[in-house]
C-alpha cells in the first residue's frame, strides 16, 4: 500500500552487519538476517531500500565495520547507503551509560547544537578503532557510494 500511495524510497537504520555488535549495542531484536529479509521485502513491493549504518558501535572493530560496508553494497542491493560515526546525544542511553559499554564518551553539552551529525564533533571513542581507521572506513564507504551512484547514472543514461 505504501508503494501504491507513491512511496519510492524507504530508509532503514540497519546499523551493522554483525549480530554480536547489534546485541552489545542494545539493538533489541535486530539481527542481520531480519535486516536482509526486510530489505528483500521492500524490493519485492517495488520500493527502493536505503540504509543507515554506524561503524564504531560498542563491540565493533575495523574488521566488522569493513564487513558492514561490503554487506551494504553487495548483499543488500541498497538504493543508497550512508555511514556514520557513533555520536552520543544528551539524555540518551549511550550518553548516560556509554562507559559501561566500553566506550569513552566526552560529555560536552554544547557540541550537539551545531547542526548535522556529519559535521558534529565526535564525542564517542571506541577503543577498537584509531581515529585514522574510522576516518578511512567512513571514506571507503563514501567512495563506494560514489562508484555505485556513477554506475547508476551511466545505466540510466544509456
């Protein structure tokens, strides 16, 4: 019915491609398998699925982050994928209990008022990542998207 009503794209917070990371992050009943089923069902009804991913969740490593990026572009066949660093906002579970999840949370109240998440200073440090590794992974995801986008434009124009 959503497709019949004009919906063309549906975005999901798919988060990560590792079930252990999803559990440790408190994502409830979310699993990689359920995400794959949901994306397939979205394709089946004619809606283009889009996904949002956080690479440095609690328990994540550079290896699971790379697996997440590759999963988004190969297995899921998403219309679009966006990758983000983890950011803790005041009042959230992550803000209040991030240290219990093995993260360092920098609690400066003014940082989050500056605008979009992509431009916000990072305030969460996952000890499994260096800043350079996280930057490289975020860039890898963005570069892959540019390639996918270029291929889609080429196919559309031919």
